[in-house]
C-alpha cells in the first residue's frame, strides 16, 4: 500500500478566496493528508458564509499521514490579529499571513511536510503593513537560504519559466546577467530532467541584431552558446512574439521568458484556472495557484478550486517522482 503524503496548504490572504477554496476542497475526497494552516474560526466563518458543511480536525503530526474523510478539513492553527470580513483587506492581519508561510516553510525544511501548496496572498497589503515582501517565491527562497530559484507556470500543454520574477520593468535588464541567467537555466535543466528549453530574447524581435537592444548579443546568446556546449538542450534567443505559436512550441518542453509579463499572459490566456505555479530550485516541493486573491468574489461561492486542485495534483506527482 502506498504511503499517504502530508502536504501543507497555506490559506492565503484571509479576506480573499483562499479560505473559500480550503472549505470547498473539504467537500472532495482527498488522496493525501492536506493540512490547512489557518485560523480555524476563519474557516468555520467562511464555511457558514458559503453554506457548506465542514468538520475541522486538529492535525496530529506525531501520527502517520492519512487522508481525511470527505467533509473533514485538517488544520494547524495560527491566530488572526483581527476578525475578517470577506473582501475587505486589513493590514493588521499581514503578520498572520506571514506566520502561516513560516510554519509551512519550517515544516518543509524539517521534513514534516512532503510539499507545500499556497493559496494567493495580497503583496500590497503586506507591504503596507511595513514588511518587505515581493512574493511566495522570494519568501521561501530566503527562508531556505537559497540564492536563486525559478518561477515556472505550467498547464497540461505549456510551461513557462521566468528569468526574473516580481520586478519593475525598468529593473529587468540590469537583473539579467550572464551569471544569473546561467543559474536559472541550470535550475530548469536539473528540475525538469533535461528539457528542451526555448529562450526568449529581452527586446522586441530579440534585439533586431542589436538595433533594438544589445542584451541578446552581450548576455543571452553567450550563455546559450556556452551551456549548449555543456550538453543542455537550448535554443534562442527567440522573439517572444513568435516563439509562442503552436508550431514552434511542439519542439520544446519549456519556454524561458525574461520577465513576468513577457510569458505569463500567454500561458494564462491558454489555461487560466488550470495552471500551476511551481518553484524550481528549492530544497522542497512548492506549488501554487495561477490566480490572485479575487477579493471581489470572496465569500460569494463563485470561486472555483480547479487551479488549487491542479496544484495539489502537481505536488503529489512531484513527490512521487522525487521518491
């Protein structure tokens, strides 16, 4: 009999749809022990608001992992600073959000959890509270002592990795160096078991031979040439406006975009609601949803669990592959 996997699920921004999704997941028959890190009163409140039955059960981490019965949600408690109204942000609960992430991080590093899946947080309100927070990806990398990780989103038919993540556009060019790009490609190569990688250029038309920018000539092409000689399957730099046509994508396993909005709009247009965010390069498995906090529909029952379910399924697949 296969061992049951224990996966942490951080419940995200308490005013957003993260708690909704946790409650909705409890209505499914889970195949792993999903441990929601949240304030149990928040989960009960949201379940009542959605009109969904739920049984909350405090997780006993000293016992072997086992899938809960349908309708049961296992949890580890973190107390909110203040009560929550669905859809209404409160910066005083930012510490709560960070505490849920820290508990998941510690559990993954200690081996308590086989993976962590994250519901969406609201970066702006966390920063408004005085915390320098640029995203889950950076939080987990810093906490794990990893200098560089790679953010990748995946649908059943397309994977897009990013050379830079949550940066203002004016800072992207200076952040892409031969050293950083080399490390990103190496992480993708090892994390996906020798994939065929299409590398985007940074500038329109991949720089048009230097007339629209020189980053392709000075940074991107030299890295591709050097790593190709070392046996990594690379191609590029490709113009981003043509590499995503279906005929070209057949030749590659993953597209490496230079910045967030160069690659992710294409992926989300193709598979929003079914995509999974994967962090490559961490010493543990982390997946996430492809959407934000959706404050406008929190507590209404309109949120769908498709992306979160896909993230959990991806985490289970990665755990089995790792084993």
